[in-house]
């Protein structure tokens, strides 16, 4: 294995064109040249708004989760509250709104735990994870018309077990919880 700066790994972008546009993402076709062979190839890129999730804790150190039906798997999925970053809005503002809209909880402040690229082979976006402490219930849920949600409160110490037992099985949510755990361990 060679140590490399990575500079010889970048593909030249020769052209880019829109292909299809959907509500949640659009498809772009990028024609790129290989730095090794010089051959050109087309790549489908899914352009999506950034995503957010919130690890929100009540004063009793309960994690606020949402249980919801997911159409891709046709199953219920236990997840952190979150969603798309709204156009023209900061990720932290969208995270705060998603927490309130999906659970009825509000928090005095949110802290950025970290961010990741959810699937860089296909998607161009970022996924931001926030932490909210001392969240309180207002009773003012306002889910999107395509969301049917159940709020679930779980002891923080059970979160890792939820992953081990498969109660939380969404990969991006597991990544968010891992980032949260690393953040808490280092602060």
C-alpha cells in the first residue's frame, strides 16, 4: 500500500447535465475522465438538499424518538427526529423546526455534533447531526401531510441496546447516534 496525497485520484469533470427532477432529489449525469486510463464514463449523481437529525434529550435524560412508516421498506422505523434542510434555511434552523414539528418538543438550544456525507458514491449532500438538551413538550405537533408519527421516549442508556437489538436499524440514524456518542465522550 502506497502513501498518497490523493491528487492522482481526481476525475476531470467534462460535462454535466440534468436528467430527471423529483421532489426529494434530482438526477444529474456527469461525464468524467479517469485520471489513470484517460477513458470517459458517465456517472449518475443524486442531488439532494442537506439532511438533519436531532438527538434530543428531555430533562430526565430521555431520548426523543419518532416511530414512523417508511415506504421504501414498508415497515415501521424508529428514528431521531429530522428531515430535509429547507431551501434558504440553515441546517440548525431546520433541525429545530423538525424537532418541534415531528415531536412537539422544543429545546433552548442545539449544538452541532458533526456532519457526514450520507452516501458519497451517489449523493452530493451533507447530513448534519445536532444535540438538544432539556427539551420540553409543548404539545404543538405539526407533521408534514405525508408523515404519520408516534413520539417515543427512551432512556439515553438504552440507545445502544436499541441498535444492538435492531429496534433502530436505519443506517443513517445509527451513524448519527455514533457521532453523538463520540461527541459526548470527547466533551
